[in-house]
């Protein structure tokens, strides 16, 4: 079916979108995120307005000196996000990680599939309301989280690691949390920094270049997905902040990745 066919058959497009969002809904339920509502805890506009301040990449420690406008948002949401990982009593099993990353992949791909067909079918934001997944700021956080964690896994794979080699991704994540206990506890202050742990055979030095290698169109598509989600049930200033970032700061940010 061509894009023109999709534009002329919105009933079929809505059916495809509904199927994709149902998959996202199941992934939410399986991961435990369906019961978490981030919408009352967020100041995403402040967070996004500061994307181009301080460290633009993952090299070295991330200083929080200029994070005063959004550190409260980080402290509010991160403990819930850490809980979704499945870390139990300071331990993180391979089975729990595999369940986690499978759910994150399913959630991300289904949301992106739905948004892709919604765009091809010229669906309006109103047509995406009340279709199983609540497109709001809470959905934004869940989508961002799924993107971050699946890209993290992709970076691990790009380093040549496999299911039977060390370090495993769950070991890396647990080491990161142990290195930054205030991050996991939601107790960061502007005098703190977020530091990558020292792990034999693994580091984050190549992560910015890994993202750059995905291409600008790939990364812009993620941001446009955020805009599409926010346009359904978010806040106008957040869309403005995202669009400003794309128009004014994205190219410099992308160039700085390498």
C-alpha cells in the first residue's frame, strides 16, 4: 500500500495504529510502567531548554552545576525509572535484564510504528487521543527511556559483546548505579556530578560517535516523535522547545558528537 493509499484510507490507518498502540500498552503492563504516572512530576521544557548547556556528550563526568532548573525533574522521575530495570536488593540478573530490554524494545518499536503510520495517513492529533496509550508527558518520558535504554544496548552490541561475553549490560548498568547512588535515589544536587564507572573492557568514550553514526535523520526522527506525542496531550511550550532545538541547536549538537 502506497502513502497515497494510506492518506485516502484513514480507517485502515487507524486500525494499524490501534494494533501498534495495543502492543505498546501490553509492553507497558509487562514492564510495570503502566502504573507509573510521570505527568505531575515534570518540567520537561526546562530540561530541554538546557540540552545544549554543559556537557553535550557522554565523555567524562556530567557536571550538574547548571542543572538547577531541571534537577528536581530528574530527582522525581529517576527512582521510578530505576525500579523498572528490575534491580532487586542490589543485584541485577541476566534474566531480569533480558525481560526489561525486550519490553523496552517492544514499547519503542510499537510507538514509532504507530506514529509513522499516523504521519503517512495524515492523522490529526485529535485522532490519536484515547486510543489505548495516553499521549501525554508521561508517555514522553516512557518513550525517551525506551530510546535511551535500547540505544545503550545497541552501543554495547556495537563494541563486539555478545550474550556470553563480559561485561554484560546488566553488570554495566548496576555498576553505573553503584557509582552514582544519589542518581538512583533521586537525591542529586547541583554540586554533584554523574560519573561513568570504570569497567574492564568497556567505556562510554565511543558512545557519542555511535550516536553520530546513526545519522542526523535518525536522531531527528526521534525528536519529531517526541513532538508528535506532545502535540496530542502535552504542553505547547515543550513543542516549542523541541522545535527550537531542532532549528537552532541540533546541528551544533550533532557535530559535537565526534
